[in-house]
């Protein structure tokens, strides 16, 4: 997933945190199903609102 951060309608660089962990860049692959809290932070700006990202497992309906 790629995150775009905007302030006053303009895309800007910011630090992205998943939980309390800062990620490198603006892309992240969620390896496991679950609910994740994502926040954007930049000096001089208020932290973004918490976004809850949900990744679910997809079952195909085929059986062995």
C-alpha cells in the first residue's frame, strides 16, 4: 500500500508510522491479516488523524 500525505491540498513529505514504528518511505506491505493504525507526522504540523487499515485473508472456496 502506498500512502499520500496532503496538507492544504498539496502532497508533502511526512513520516508514516504503523503503530509506533516509523516506516521507510511511503509504501508498506502488510504481511498478516489484521487491523493496523497508521499516522502521518511532520514537524510544524499536527499529527494526522489515525487511519485504521484492515487486511483480511481471502479464501477462494476451493477444497483439497
